[in-house]
C-alpha cells in the first residue's frame, strides 16, 4: 500500500473498538495494529473502548461514532483528512456517499476492496458489486472466492487470507481419554449456517457433548428441536468474547461447521490454531481445512455424519489431525498477512 520512503493516509469505515467482534472489523484491527506508523496514517471509527493496540498507535485518527446521524459528519470529516486510500469499503450509507462523492472530487481516492463473501444472487447495483467494480485493487480472502470474482466480474482479484489472533487462539494441553468428548460449533445461528444440523448430530451421538456458540434468529428453533429430539447433551453458549471462544475451543475435541454459504470463515482458522480437527462443507473450498489431513470437507450431510463418527471413534486420527491443524494454521499468522498488505 505504500513505498518504504513515503507516508500515506488510509481511511477505513471500520471500528477500532475492542468489543466489536464483527469479522471484518477484527480483520482490519489486526492489520492496522501492525501497519508501521511512519508509513501509514490511519483513520478509523470508534464508539468507545478502543483496542489498546490501536489507541497506543501513533498516526491514528479516531472519528467518533454516535448512536444516530453518522453518515454526514463522517463523510465530511474523512474527506477533509484527504485519504489516499479507502480501505475495506462496506455496503452502508457512508460507503455509498463516498462512492458518489468521487465524481465531484479533483483528487481521487484509491479504493482497496477485500471481498470476504459473495452471495450467489446479487444485483449489479448492489453496493458490494460497486465496491468491486470501482476499486483500484481487489483482493479476496480465499483462492476460491478470487476465482469466483474473476468469473463473474472479469476482474483479476488477488488472494490475501484473514489471519488468526494468537492472543486468543492457541493449543492447550492434549485431552487424553476424556469423556464425554465434546463437539463444538461457533457462528451465528442463522438459516444458512444450518445450526440445526449440529442439534441433529447431537441426537445421533447422545454420549457426546455438543456446544453451540453464537446467537441468531434460528436459536429458538434449535432449542425447540433439541427438546423434540430429547437432546440432553446440547449446550447453547450464546455470544462469547474472543478469549472465551478460544477457551471453549481448547476444551473441545472436534469442530463441526455445517454452513453451506460462506466466504472463508475465520472461525475455521481459529479452530485449527487451537488444535481442533474440523468438519466443514466443501461448497466454498475453505483453505483453513486440508481434507484428510487437518479434518474433512464434505459434500453431503450423510458424509458429514460418517466423518464425525470416524473422528469420535478414532482417537489416533483425531489427535493426528489436531496436531496437523496447529501446524497448518501457522500459514495464517497475522504478522505475515499484514506484511502482504503493506506490500500491495
């Protein structure tokens, strides 16, 4: 994003707040925390409780975010700071205002887009499409997503992965011969994530403990299903901080993620860093999981069930895949990934 002998100003419509665990905000915070302050002045949003690494970072400007009426004042203040780069555009009113303002400005801002998901059905006027088509540089967070962008938009997108925060996600002591075994899911409880699949697996394996981390509009249905199936081995853990999620992962034996509509979910990388073999769907080609080595990528629910049974009953395979997952997760170290962004 900059040569080594010049400083440039970056604006990102991302929050610096420590409590904000939105996946895109987490990514931007990890990148900004590692950008050399002598090379980059960074402008971010903040509603309070700033990440201490960013609060201590020099050459960082935090624009206040209020409960209401933010788009106009954020647009004006960010424009007055004359950023050369607009990093990680989103799909909100501030982003739309920035895109509209560009045609009236003498000095254009370079938009750098990082695509983390792409719905199968999307309108060409959608803000996400605009952020791709009007960007100077486009990256995706997986090779499969980059290929999809090239096929659908004719844009040669590069690949820069999202990393894993080692402060929270790291392996714990090996869980030898512990009963019951624990299967963990983490993600929002929404239809495309298919959390009901986890509950149904719990019914198939009544001697195994299942935990679901997250909240969403399918939570009530999941709880009702657990009651109908008489699942006494399911625990709904709600929303957790990153530290709490890491702790839950270190207490689990297998990570189960049946979602079918994803970009490249960071939670799979987080699970790998904690030493969990993972089972995920193959539809979006997640690279955090290496099929047959760190877990399994499956094409059907029947295959998901059989692979889960295999990991439950084969402790040597489970431990071996967990060890391989830890090693594989080193590819996604944030220091390495931040260096890639610096060199864009």
